[in-house]
C-alpha cells in the first residue's frame, strides 16, 4: 500500500504590488482648506497634512525598500487616512473641488497598462490591492515546514483574502466608474479572494497530513482546497481575466484544482480500504487519476515542483489501485460502481476571510478631526452605502436580464438559424479554428507530398546501408585475395573476425528499415482508406460543406417570408432592449460619479434622513426604466418563442439541426483522423532522419576500419616482399609490426638494421609513399595493385637512424581489431576497452531510433 507520509510543502502564489506615480497631496489639500475654511485652520492642520504627505511618499517607495510587516502597517495607516479624507476633501475634476490631484496606478499583472483618475476611489482600490498583495507575500515567505510557520502562512493568506474581499465589495465598483485597470476590478478581486482562501486551506491540509489525522478528515480538507481552486479557475477562464492573465497562472490553478480533487479521492480511498469497501475505493481512485490525466494535458508553464507532486500522487494512487483491483479480483469479487452513481465527496472549510473593517476603522483616528465632525463623516458614509446598494441591485438586474436573453436565444438556436437561412452561417469558433489549422498545414490534399518525403528518406537510408555493406565486403574480398596469394605468410586476422559487431549493427538497421517500411505502408493505407472522410477539410470556405437551411420545396400558404420577417423584427427589438440596458448601466455609473452631497450635508440644518430621502429619490426614475426594460424583454422573449416555433415547423428546423450536427461530427472526426495520420508521418520523418545519422556514423566507422586495414595491408606486403627477397632483419630492428616468437615480449620499434647486401638485391631508390601518383606502375612483385589509398606520409623503413618520421604507428597489433568492439554511441553496447579514436561528433538518445507506436525496433 502506497505510503501517505507528509509531502514537501506545495507551490503557492504571491501577488506583486501595484506601482504608482508621485503625487503631491500637501499643497492641493492645504489650498482647499484655506479656500473653504481659513488660513488659521490650515495652520492648525499642518501636522495632519505632513502625515498624509509622508504616508503617500512611503507608499510610492519600492516594496523591497522596507520589510513586509512595516509595509503592511504603512498601507493600513494610509487606508485609514484615505477613509478620513474621503468625506472631507472632494477630489474630482469639478472646479469647486480639489482638481489638481490625479492618482496614477499601473496594473500589477500588466505593468504597461495604467489608469489615472481625479478621485480617491482608484487610490483606495490600489491601497487595498497592495495590502492583500503584501499579506500574500508574507504568507509565501513563511517557513511552512514548521508548525509556527505554517500557522503564520495560513493567517496571512486569510488576511490577504479579507483585503481582496473588501476591495471587491466596497471599492471596485466605485473605482470602475472612472475607468480602472483590470487588477482592481470586482472580478479580479473576487478571483484573488478565492485563490488566497485556497492557499490558506492548503496550509490546513499540510497540517492535518503532518499531524497524521484520519484519512476521512484529510479528504474533506483536501476537497475544500480543490473547490476553492475550482472557483479560482472558473473566474480566470472567463473575460476579462482570461485575456489578462498569463497562461501559466491558469495552468497552475487548473492543475492545483485537479491535484486536490485527486488528493481527496486518494484519502477517501484510504478510508474505504480500512472499511473493506474495495469497489468504491477502486472507483474513487480511477476518478482521481482521470482528473489528474485531464489536467496534465493542458499544464503548460507550471513549476516543476508542482509537476513532481502530481507525479508522486499519481504514483501512489496507481499503486493502491493495482492492489485494490487484485484484492477485488481474488477475494471480494465486488462490482465497481460507475462514477455517476457515487455521491460527491464531502468538504470541510476551515478558513475564512479576515474582516478588514476593524483593522481599517478610522473612527478613532484624530487625523483632520477638527475639519469635519466625525458624526458628519458617519452620516455621509451611510448615504454612500444607500447609493451603493441601489447601484449594486440595479446592476445585478441588468446583468441578469442580459444573461436570460443569451440563454433563451441559445436554446432557440437564434440567430444562428436565421443566418443559416441567409447563407451567412459560420462554424463554432473552436471547430473553425481547428479546420483553419488543418488547412494551413496543407490539408488532406498535402499528405501525398509528405508520404513522398517518407519514401525518399527510406530510399536514402537503404542506399546508405548498401554502400556501407559494400565497403566491408570489398575489404573482405581483398583480404581473402591476399591470403590466397601469400598463404601462411599472410598472418593478420581475417576480416570476418573483426567486422562482426559492425555487421550486426547493419543487420539491426536493416531490420529497422523493414519494420519502418511496414509502418509506412500502414500510413499510406490509412490515407487511402480515410481520404473520403478527410476530403471535407479541403472545402474552402469550410462552411460550404455544411448543409444549409433551405426553404420548403412546396408551400401550402406561402407565408414563409412573413414568418422570417416577423422573427427578424422581434430579434432587432430584443437587440435594442439590450443596447438600452447598456445605456442605463452607464447612466447609473455617471449619476454615482456626480453624486456628491458633502457640501449640502455640511451646510444642512435639517434632518440628515430628510436630506437622504430627497437625494436618493433622483435614482427612482432610472430604477423605473430598468424595471420596464426587464418586463418588456420578458414579453418579447415569449413572442420570439412563439415565432420561432412557427419558423421551426415551416423550415423543418429539427431535421436541419440533426444534419448540421452530423456534419459537425464528420468534420471533427476528419480533423482527428488527419491529426493522427499527420502525427504518424511526422514520427516517420523524425525516425528516418535519426536513422540516417546513425547509419552515417557507422559508415564513417566502416570507412575508418577499411582505411586502417589498407594501411596494415600495405605494410604487411612490405614485410612479405622482404621475406621473399631474402631480407633479414635483426631481432631488435622490427618494422613496426609485432610478430614475436612465442614467449618473447614485443620490443619497441628501432632503426631497422641494414641487410646483407649479398643476401638479396635492394632497390636503389628510397621507398615511395603508400599512395602512388597516377602513372606510376605497381610493383612487379604483386599480381594486384595496392588498394586505393592516398597519403602524404613517407614509409619509415629507410629513414636515417634517430630521424623523426611522419608516420604514426597504429595503436593496435595485427591480432587486435582496429576499433575494439566497433560500437558507436547509437547503440548502448556493453562497455568495452577504451577506444583510441575520437567518438562520433554526435550522440543519439536511446538504443534504437524509436519514435512511437509506428516505428519500433523489431
């Protein structure tokens, strides 16, 4: 059974802070106090103004300039200062307000994007974002290998979640009115809130694992981690975040979600095993392994540590699954339930966002306390909450109306069916992109040229193989000829004893080529068998292959045009209602932006409640328009439903949908088959290129072998000639080749002793080099000319004593192969004695040029 021992801490994410431009708050705020209050009031608030200026300067400094805890305290203090300043200092483009301050902040995830606003909402949003980012960095920096560090990390991630949740619920919508960056939007803040909760829950999971808690509890904690990551992934997968974040973010979160779902299945399976519920254990393990497999397919750019953790978990689950299957087959014989019949795994959430209201409560802050009474600030915040509630409620109504329209139209297949009737229909985007990718790569019609490339490469490899074999065969024939000519004087080893390994490798290559030819034949057969299916992909545009929605051949009353016209008119009205909703939403944001009752509140002598009722009533008109828009849409959708039923009946829409879906499936099947064949062809091309390199390497080794044997042949014939001519050499004057008598060692070559001039005649000229220039006749003592070999080296036999020679003695004797073992780097042969020659200029992985299922060694 796989061990459930604690794993190393998992990979987690931290958020970078937003960066800002320098802003001078001191002078504009002081001028506002002087203009609207008095110079004396400005002098009394000089310390408060300096405090705000210093806080803003600290915020502008790089994050690494101070420790994270100091940075956190600075952000909290500045957030409280902004809360105090908001009701006292109206910052806006209005001439009567503070219009000399513009806050500029850069996107944390895309630093090349920035937003600038003349209001305090963007400033507050950026500060809360940075506060959450600092908490996340503190959590990431904590040492989770110790209990104290794990607790610190968990608390920091929960605090980060609280900061992002506060940003989402209280600030993002206000900042978005003036045009903020995506990182402080409600969608992004909500996503980061879920991400931080996931990482905090993951800390709890690491704790229960390290404490060896029961598998059932570990499964519940892990399942909740997976749920948080799934919510994060869902937010990252839709606009605006799907286009804003790097793909590695999405892959990390997706893989984390799958990891902890599988972890929950794994821990639940451990508990089931203890209860001897083997069938459900098998089902849970299979489900978890399937989730990991699916997630790994799209895991790009994730950390290697995370992939290692996935691999360890997968290995443990496979071990337990194999054990459980064996036990079930031998002992329990229980039917494994289907995945759909299993209940959802229970989850236990042990974390929650830390509330920020208490940390950021500025009610006890004395900053600018003499400028505006705290009671007025509280009253104003109450009105702001009332307005925010109206804006939020009406915005949700508008969004819900748009979503209902989208769902209803999709159910009725509108406006796609109208477009199909007019000939403007387009394939689903994912299918169309796949078809375009196929057509760009050449399409089915281009497969023949790629098959020809396979044939050409196979022919080249076969020719190389034949040439290499002929090299060895030619050398063997020459050796046999000289052996026959000189008899026992020809004492060097036969070629067949030295070339066995080379010939074995060539035979293996020949086997590879034969199997590759069979694979090529299967590919060509697959192309022929499936060309009719794949030919649909050659249609340009691809929509021409999709069946069109045609008018009925026979019409009973001829009202088809009227039905189509009424339906199109209703769709245009529905589109107008959607545009009206967008205008109403913009109007709400504009009203909110201009809604500033601070001057009225500060000068009002009546009840603040009466002032609120009067001011809030200006939103009644737009709320009524929104309600009317939603009601009109509901009636129009009912009308469109009835008109679409008539349209479907007249134009036989159901049959068209069936034929269209059938065509979609055919296109998808053609794409899958094309990709399969394309992959096999690419696999074959890579195989042949790799094999060609290997054969070329062996051919070079064979050439080197033949060259060495030719050199040996020439020099041995020199010896044999001298023996025939009666030349005698002393025992200490060897020619460079070792023919020692039995029991004698092989002495070093020395200067050859001059033979007795009476014993045999010697040539009167120096011995020529091994390679004769053209026109020089071969020596008459031999019936065959020397094998072709050219060299600028001179024979050392008649060199003066002690003179250096250009010829280098081969590092082997006649009884030794020129290349020990004759094994190159292409095959992993058993270790041999060290090769005196340099290795081939490349190294190939693996034992054979094996690429996949189609091309394998026999």
